[in-house]
C-alpha cells in the first residue's frame, strides 16, 4: 500500500508540474506579446445595412415626403441620406428615431435649370434605429414637385472617414473633386460631346471601409443607364422615369478590406452630366 501511495503521489506531482509549466509558458508568451486564447475579438468592420430610395415624381408629390420603412440596428450604425428636389424644398431630413442630421457641405445646384433644382447630402452619427425606420422631408416650396431621397444605413461605422463631391459633364472626366474640408467646386464643360464616362473624386481610407457612391444625372431624358466600375455594385436606382418626369438617381456600394485611395467611374447613356458623391465610412476604432 505504501508503494502504491507513492506511485499515486508521483502521478499527482507530474500533473501539477505540467500545469505549472503550461502557466509559465502562457506568462512568457504574454510578456513577448503573444495573445492569450481569450484575447479581445478583432474590431468589427463597417458593412452595408438596410437601405431604400424614396421617389416622388413631378406633379404627384406630397409633403412631407416619407420613405418606405426599413429595419435598422438599434445602435452602432451611421446613417446617410441625400436629397434632390426643387431648391425651394430646402428643409433638412428628419427620421422616425429622431436622429440628428448634419449637412455635408453646401447644396449643389443642377446645371441648366436656372437654379431651380439642387442636391445635398446629410449624415447622422451614432444613430438610433429599429423596426419601421423611415426618413422624411417637408417640401415647403413645392409640395407636388419631384424629389428623390436615398436613405442608407452603414453598420458598425463610427466615422465618415472621407468624402468627395464633384460635378463632371461629358468630356471632363471628373477631374475636379472636393474633400469635406475644402471648398466645393462644379466642373464646367460642353454637354454636347459624346463621352458618357464620368469619374468621381477620390477618397482615402486607413483600413476596412464601406464606400457609397451616388450619381445624379442632369439630362432631360426619361430612360437612361448609369453603371459604376471598380467593384461598385448598384443597390438602388431610379433610371426609368415616367412621362411626368422625376429626379434620376443611382446608388452603389463597395466593401474594401484595406487602406487605400478609391474612386469610381460611371458609364451610361445618353451622355449627360451628373452630380457625384463618394463617401468612405470606417469603424472609428
């Protein structure tokens, strides 16, 4: 029995020694920067969330213009909205969760309409959300007039890292772009030339990001195309207008996994100028 007890004690001693060695290895690894198995999970990357496109056509609108409901995250998202309508409908958007909307730069006036139409962009940081989430715009100047409003959620986004806005016309290739902190410009040119490729300004990211591109054509046409390149995918569009007309629009996104500088070229027909925006959203962590 004494001999068996000795063997039993020896087995326990070996187990304790093995555990001690394992703990020592973990401590040494930690001292050299090696992570424990229960290390913090990696930061969440931004991603495209829910989205919709509110459209009212000319002469058939109402005020307020209200979007279809979408389901957004309760917290942790950033919201983007753009409004294109009569310049007299100058009110900021509101939403059903009472988020605070900030306009990004001045409104951009459409060429060729005597200053009657413009487009503008808004963002809501650290947004509240949930079911039946809608956005609305009070049309104080022309209640029945046309309006288009993209409404987009970017999940796990803490910051709008960069934004470019420009207004190329066929033949200019969209060379003039603006950053949020710069003076915003329009690009002048000859709208009669045949080129149909319009290039946005560039945005620069420092890590994974969700890119949102928006195209606002300015021609008096009813049927058109607008196709982005460089890995962007259209998520919402209004390119087949009814006889009473409306405000043409296309929205596209691209998910990027690394830091870089990005732009997008829109190709379409017939040839027309377009107000362009490109946004880069990151987690902020």
